[in-house]
C-alpha cells in the first residue's frame, strides 16, 4: 500500500492535525475583521457591472481598450464568492484590487489615445527569468537590475502605472506613487508579518509579471492569494496570448516614458505560458532556474498560506499542499517537454541550478551575460557584488515550512518529480 502512495487513517489524521496547527493572526487584524463584520461593511457580493461602472466614475473615462475583460472578470468574481471564503477584510481588499486594475486599464487607454506613439515602441529580445518558484528567481532578477542598462517593472509602477495627479510634476508624482506603495506594503506586513522573511518587498523592488497580466484578469496571481479552483480550471483551458499581448503593451507604456533598454522580466508562472510568451515575443530569451522540488514545495506552500491568510475566513493547509504539489508537478512536466525546443532556439535558454546560483550569485550573473553575448560593465559588476555582499541570502529569512505541515509525503513527491530531478541534474 505504501508504495502506491496511499494513506493509512492514522497518516491522514496526523496530517489533518498538522494542517490545523496554523499561526494565529495579529490581534490588530482580528480587530479589523471584527469591526468590519460588526458594521456590516463589505457584505455585498462583488459585481462585474458595479466594478466597471465604479472604475469609470472614478477616472471619468469610458474606454477599457481592446481587451476582453468581462468574461474572465466575471468568472474570477464568481469563484471569489463561491470558493474563496472571503473574510470582511478579504472582500474589501478584493474590491480595491479589482477596481485598481480596471482604473489602470482606463488610464492606460487614455494615454494611448493622447499619444499613439506609445504603440510604436519596440520591445526587443526581452529576457524572461522563470522556473520553479523559490529557486532564486527574485534575487537573480534584482542582481540583473543592478545594471543600469537593464529595465524592470518596479513594484510601484506595476501597482500605479499612471500618474495619480496628471497636473503634478512628473518627478513629484513618481515619488508620491513610490511612497504610497511603500505605505501599502508596510500595512500588509503588519497583518502578515511572516512576509518579511518569505518575500520582502519595497516600492522599488522589481515586480513579477503576474501583476501585469492581472490587469486583464488572466493569470495565476489571483490563485496565489485565494482558493479559487473554478477560475483556475477555466484559466487552464484558456489561451494566455491575450494576457501577454497586454503585457507587451504595458512595457511599451513604460519604455515610452523611460527610454529603451534591455527588459529583464521574471515570474515562475511564465512556465505555464511558454507558448504564449514566445508567440508575443518571438525573440525572447529565457533563464530557467531549477531547484530540488522537495525544498520548493514546502516553501511555496508556506508563502501561499501567508498570502492567503489575510483574505480568507479559514485557511486549509491540506488544500494548499495539494494545490501546490499538483501545480508544480505539472510545471515540471512542462519544463521537461519544452527543454528540447529551447535548446534548439536561436538564443538557447540558460539553465541555472539553485545550488550553482547560491554558491556564487555574482558568478551566475556573469554566466547569464556570457551565455547571451552581453557585456557586464565594471560598474555594474561592482554593484552586483556589493549587493551579494550586503544580502548573501537574497534578503530572505529562513523558511520553516515542512512538507508534512501541508499533508505532503516526501517519498510520494520525490516520485512525482523524479524525471525532472534526473533530467536537470538536481541533488536532493
């Protein structure tokens, strides 16, 4: 029986007990939910039409652009309502989040109307960093961004890509957006303090691309922060090419303001959209990062739990463990199947094992540059090495998530990922 990965009743009960032993929420957050519940605030169901109308009233604009947003938004909202077990704060946050995306769409479209030259910007040979999550992708992204020739989407401009006050001087408005995002991130840290060690962020941190594709409601960003299986099933059966067409449009806006450079982009979820990325960016280059899945899974599960907890009335660790294992077992298979085509591409992908990266991050950056025939200048090289010295572990604290905390069995997971581990030469 054990060789088939089946559980005895005792095994199941032990994992269920571990799953219930979750950290308590900060008392300030408990009070916030009690107040919102007591005042009967944010009880009304989310509504696609109400959100569309609210965004148009907020901005004074009407045109959302060419993007087919109503179907994915409607499916996402239904999944929020039926499956996400939204807390009062979670409902408030979901409304704020969706309304922000819609308002951004309206403002971006208005910018295009006023300045059609935005759409003439050429995004050439972007570099996409992807692979299994919790494998060093964020720190590599930050290190590459120490080179001033490279461009990244910063957290503040992913959240607020358009000026908050068009009449304010550009520099002052940018600073206002930075400060606003820093305050928001600090507020989230107060209600989810574990995030400081799991995934620290400030306004200028390079942001993941999932925050961009979220604008058209096509991406796994929502699935990370909420239990929404019906939306995820719908997304799995839907082409992500429209999401990456918007992604390119978003970069065109930023490049039009900043000037041209080498775009360096990052998100583990690109693994599930490799065909869409290559369709929209046929000259894209890729860095794939690989790590032993038995280290990846508990770390991803812990981060997912930390991100979901503020928004839901209850967190189920077994549910998270199952979702994370299934998603990244699928991701590993995609990476295996795609490897030959990326090896034969005009710019073959660069594969970077986690152990090689952590052994010498600065040398890994130099290897990326060498692989793609790029030049790392002396000043940029010094900045990279200084950042490594200042943050030898990438700025992350230790992640104490364990497989058994999320109902996962090491032997079973080792079997699920055996082909991936063998192919990429990963050491358990």
